[in-house]
C-alpha cells in the first residue's frame, strides 16, 4: 500500500481543509445527528487530518477509530480541539487486505465510514468490497479529496498537457490495492453506492495553490515529473525541462496551480 510521510501530510492539511466541501460535511452530520454517540471509522487516517476537519461538523459526542498501516503516523495523531467529548482510538491495519480488516471488527457499529485522499489509490474491486461492507452495516460514507484528473497551471506551458496525461496514467497503476481507479474514482464510487441504494451527493474540492504554497507546489511539481518520467522514460528530457520551467515560475512567485478533487457523501 502507498505510504506518505508525516511532513507531507502536515504540509497538505491546511490546503485540504480549505478545499473540502463544508456543505457535504454538514449534511452528513445532519443525517446522523440523532446518534447518542457518533461512531466513525476513518480509513487510511494518517495523522488524523480528516478527523480534525470533520469533528466540528458532527454531533458533540464522537468515537473515532483511526486505522492506517503506518504506526509512526498513528503515533502522531492529535485529538481535535472540538468537541471536547471526542474519543479517539487508533489501530494499525493493512487495508489492502480489506476482508481481514473487516474480520478484525473495524466496521462494527460504525455509523459513518470516511476517508480522505484514498479512493483514487484503490481498485474497483476493492471499492466494491468497501461499499458493500458499508451498506451491510447501514453506514453513511464521506470520501473526500478524490483526485479527478484535472491540473490547471498559470502561466501555461506547452508541455502541461503531456505531463498531466502521463501523471493520470501513473495514477491508474497499482498502489497496493490492485489497478488504481485514479481520476475515475468518484464516478466509480457514485455508481457502486447508487446500485446499493445510497443517495449520493458530490461537490468539487479543488486545491487552489498560489505562490504562497511554495513548498507544496515544489513537491507536487517534482512528484509529477517523476511520475510522468516513469510512464514515458523516452520523454524524460522533455519532462525535466518542463519541471525546470515550472520551478522557475514558482521561484519568481508567479505560479498558480489548480488540482482537481471531488468530495462524495452518501447515506441510505
């Protein structure tokens, strides 16, 4: 399964929180408002960013189970500042083996199953198993910040589209869950959940990055160049020149990037 560093997760957390759909978060909170205690399962939770965003949108009494394969990330989890009645439990779980994770009881009694920046990494088979598990326990779902394949750069560069297409091909390679859905993740989740009787709601949650997000942009440009070159080694020199030009724009404080994401919420 793909893993991420705590530094990367910390860097993206404020951008994630600005991008997310508060409308969908509040809607899920409203649907589940009658629960005496909100029992939430957070998949691939990392250091708990999703919980820190969501906690204020849910009922006052909450019990979160944060699962991730990386014990170091889970050890860095910080409780949300609000509400004060939020109980947090962490558990190291390899989510690639979803049936084993389910047998270990992580879904038991959960009213909400949620994840952030996960669905584009998983396969359709894995997502089909997850949605069926959620429907079996009657849980609502909220899957945030699913990459949708869009990258918009200012100023534009002749090679932007080439890099975007190569990155999207790389997004569909196996990230530990089988062939990844990549940009098709939200459409696939919508279809699977609707077939199970869920009412599905979607909202854009794009990253809007200005030159003020210099370090995040720098890491993204480097990562995109690496991914594109891995797909098309014969274009490595062209990609490296693109990378140099994009970083030069960033150094000149005139680089803006939109990274397309979408949030999806659904309930029975």
